[in-house]
């Protein structure tokens, strides 16, 4: 079943580390990266603008890795029937300098993505070990 789970695995005063796992019918992809509270708010705002219909598609990035490599990138768009498709690319943490990526599509619905963003905005206040899920 298509899903995204984000777990808060470390934090300090200015940033926190997340583990992002994407599940599709063809792949399970995990990667870690660092984010700030402001970064979460900025990326969430892009998705909310998309959901309001202000923009046709949006690109979001989560989790900065070493050398400013983006751990998670998603292009979000609607299909002709109005379903939401996330075209996800994640860096694989398989080396000290991650260079390999894996991609998949995750299909979801408007309300499910909207609820996920509300949970994502709460993540900076969450405890280490707390998880949020698309489903």
C-alpha cells in the first residue's frame, strides 16, 4: 500500500534529523536527512498552496544530507481524475557520500495529503521516536 512514514530520530535547538520511508507497490525506500522548523513550514506551505489550487504542481525537498544532498524530493501533481501523484526520489544512505537514488510513485487523495501536512507541521514539537504517516 502506498504510504510515507517520517520518524524524528534526533534533535537539537536548531534542527532535527528525520528518517523518511516511502512505500509503493514496487519499492520501499528509506533515507535520513536534517531539517529545521522553518524548512518544514516552507515546504508544507508549498503543498498547501498546491492543495488550494493556487499552483498545478509543486516540488518539495526534505532532509539535507552531507554536501547539501537532498534526502527526499517529490514532484506532486494531479492526474486527470483529480487523484494526487507523488513522484518521489530518495537518496540511499549506502555510503559516507550518498550518490545513489531510488524513485517511486505514490498515489493518494486530497484529504489524506492535507491531513499528512497537518501532522508534518507538528513534527518539530514531536518527541524523538515519534512517527507520522500519510495513511
